[in-house]
C-alpha cells in the first residue's frame, strides 16, 4: 500500500473555524494549560471515589474493546479520559463497543490524552491505559499497517490538533492512517445532536422549565461550536434550551441573563454537554459547593434538577461516532 496520511478532515476543521471568523492563533502554552483544565480531575471527590465500582475493574475495562486478533488493521479510539469508573464504562466504553461491533475486521484499541487521569487510574487501582504515543508505539510493534483514529472529543479543539500532530510523526510507521471527525463537525452532526438532546429531555419542555446544558469550553477557536449549537437549537424552535460552558463563553452568567430575560421559568434542568459525566458534571454542575451551577441557580430562585448523564452513553450519539469512523475507513479506499 502507498504510505499516506489521510487529511480529508482538515478541510472540515478549517470550515468550522471559519464559522467564527479568523481569530488569533493560540500559543502552544495556551494549548497545554487549556487541555489540562478541571477535567483533568487531579482531585477526585472522596465520596465519589468511595462509591465507584472498583471490583474487577481491569476485566470490565478489557471487555469494552474488541479482543486483539491477527489483523493488521486497527481503530484507535482516543478520549480525554475520566477517573469515574462507572461513567467511563457506559460512555467511552460504550462508544468503543459500538465501533468494535460495526467493524469486526479491525482491532479496536483505547488511548487517553490526559496523563494525569492515566496516572490516577494506575496508582489507584492498577489499571493501565496507554497515552497516545504509547498506543501508537504498541500498534507499530504489533505490526499494524492500517490505522484509523477516532477521537471522542466534542470538537476540533486543541486536543484534536495535538492528535493530528502526533499522527504526523508516525506517518512512516504505517501504510495508511486516517483520522475521523469529532462529534460536532458539520451541519448534519449539529442536527443529529439537537435531535438527540431535545428528544431525551422533551418531557421537561413545558414552558416553565429551562433545559440548560453545561459544556466544557476552550480558548481554541473551536469554542464557536457552543454558540453555533445554541443558534441552531433556537432556530429549530426549541426556545427553552440553553448552552453554557465552564471554562469559556457562553458562561453561566450569560445563561442566567437569558433565563431572566425570558421571565417565565420556575425550574431549571441541568445536564452535561460532555461525552463523560465526570468531575465537571458531578461537582461543577451538580455539586453542593457554593460555586456549583446547581447552587448558584438555586440561589437565583429556581428549582433545580440535575441529570448526570454523559452524551457517550446515548446510543444515538454512539451512532454518530460510528458514522464518522466509517467515513474515515471509507476514505482509505479512495
């Protein structure tokens, strides 16, 4: 096979950036600091840790991906990672399983980008997960010739760019490499995600309840996805749905201003707009601390209900990732 890196996703990446206009390029220092925000979970809530399922964790993790075979083709599913065992199994693990079932001719493998989370899992319970470089070295050592990489990231942000750069360093180690799209890339993705989250929360949409989704946010230009999603969901007629972020804009203050402008809301339903319901969902969104979204909105006079569910555990979201993987696999034959 002719050695090449499939760059078909980069055109889509640039199109996404253009939706927001041409902002200043972020520095490498920004990339490092942003990628290791609170989602790194350097401090794991003690109560959550005590209630996590740690029995046979290694076996449970192994079951989420297809057993390695003698094939020379592999799909590497790359996720930020989480130290919340239960959420990891039903989100990241479920996406990996869906991909493995859709592509039985491929080995399906796992890598995390957060070294802090990798270290926490190894120290806490002896669970070893490759980082991206380790996973790529392992694939080379195993004789993999065709590699498809599926990020579970929400957007084409800093971590996606870092992943593209890492793969470029291994261009000569494989016959073919293809990198698939993250969750929100084109209009079809936005429409599909809107259908999923509105259908899932339709019972709350009574005119007196605001459904608020908490995203992570980033300093990268790709942060525009949150504004785009908000505009599209409103244009689709879902006027009681709001998107906010923990680390960027729109902020919680922006969301609260929009709720007050409406003036009809008595209740707020909170749910993470994240693949995994990890530290941000359990603490920043639903925690009892004075700076959590739940506490702040309660103090604003709203009844607050929190839904702790990562996007990755929804079958329709898993299907989007499978479709993106298929597009990457199909690109290899072009």
